[in-house]
């Protein structure tokens, strides 16, 4: 039985993996609420959020080059603090974060799929987790191929908005919005930028996911070279797409209409291409959510594997399949516990747990980077 994960992911594959992590289904909903805050300066809020995310991304990039091993946050905390109890807690938070994130996104997938298939939503979510767990077991290369396909479709939906909207803007059919106008607020002059900053804080969560690149370090070719570059390229590509979508969205529809819409990008696409927009967005969201579930399951299984190999979890969880070279025991445990979380059914509860967990991890990772320097 092999004791090593299969090192086979190229820089391009890791960048696609990172873009798929960042450009999740959240942007298809989030842009409405943030447009209501930032108005036509929504593009600036995306840039501010990217700037804030870049600091933590830089810490992950530096640490992943120093310690290219599975179980990233656990490894970093162990190296920085030398306290096994703290590193175990950090690793445990990361694993629970994986369970809750995968469950929450699977529930989101089920809500979209129920528009096409008349089945119980919990059953749909369970079937998705089982399918993605099998792909997780089958191999990282195969998972990367599905990720590349899903990311292409996911990004394609956003590029469609950019290209079609950009065409109408450039040809003068749709006038570009005044991108330097702040939204109307009752704040005094000293706080006129607060709506843009507030929107940026909300948008920050649209960038979440980049941190999970570190947990495939043992399956990356030349990780000290590829991982730092993958962080940079994924963040830049995602930010460019986000900013262009924001500019097109506020130009096609007034920001107040975007804010009032339950499916803001569907509303934008309905103006641009007609009445098939809701179905098209739903199909794209299915790929986006399925992709996010797969990637989260992959990361969670690697976290479990990394901690088990360091004797912080039962040793059986560090077993690697001789044929597929994946941590099959960790994959099975991850899938089962994720399915258990599905029965919470309240996606808001799962999302809240994920929010708390991500802040804890980011705090520890940034402090670890300072100490290890």
C-alpha cells in the first residue's frame, strides 16, 4: 500500500482549481446585495475586497512553499507555535469548516436541481455528496478534470455577461454607468465612502476558497514553485472577472433594481439575451455548486490525512489506496460526516459556522507566517 499522495498537478491545473474555488455560486446572488450598498462604485468594492484577501493569500502562498504538505493550517500552526493542542484545534476547525461548507453548498445545489428534478432536496444533496466523494476517491487527476470542466462553465456564464454586455456598451446600445458616483446616503461627508467599504466587507466572502489551494500541496508538481504563483494568478484572474461583471451589471440595470432582485445576474442576462436567462443561470449554478462541493471534500479529506499522518487523528485515516493513491479512508469519513450535516437543512446555520471557522483559520495562518519569518 502506497504511503504517498500522487504528485501530478501542474501550475495550470492548480490555477484552474483556485479560480474554481474563488468563483463560486455566491457571485450569482451576492452582487445584488452589494450593488444596493455601493451603487455604481461596486467595482471599487470588489477591488477593496481583493486587496484585503491578498494579504492572507500571500501568507498562504509563502507558507505553502515552506511547508508543502497536506493539512496546511494544522502544519503551519504546529511549526509556528509548537503546541500540539493548538495545532490540533486549528486542524479540527478546518475539518469542521470543510464539512459545513460542503453541506451548505450541497443544499444550494439541491435547491437549483429541484427546479428540474422533482425529488426531495435532502435526497438530491445526499446523492451529490456521494457522487463527488466517489470522484474524490477515484483520483486527484480525474477530480481536476471535472474541476476544469465545471470551472469553464462557471466562468463561461460570467464571461457571457461580460462579452454580451460589453458589446452593447461599446456599440452605444447601453450607456456605461457613471462609475465614479457614490450611492445616495444620509451620511455626513466623513462617511460617504462607508457604503463602498461595507460592500467590500460583504464581497470578501466571494473570494473565499483560495486558502484551500495549500491542501493539495502534496499532489502538486514542484510545489515551492507552483503554489505561490497559483495563488497570485487565481486571485488576479478572479478579480478581473468580478470587476468587469460589476461594471456591466450596473450599466445594464440601475443598481437599485439589482438590489431588489432575488436573482440579479438572471435579471441582467434577461435584458441582454432574453427569457432563457433563469434556466441558464440555474444550469451554471449547478456546475458551480457541484464543483465547490467536490473541491471542499478533496480539501477536507487531505486535512484529515495530514493530521492522521502526524498522529493527531487515528492512523487508519492516513491510509492511501495503492491503486488510486488517494486517502480513501479520509474520503469515506468526509463523505459520511458531510451527509450527516445535511440533515441540519438550515443553510444559514451551516454558513454561519463556516464564517466563524474561516476567521479563526485566517487569524492563525497570518500570525503563523509572522512567527515563522
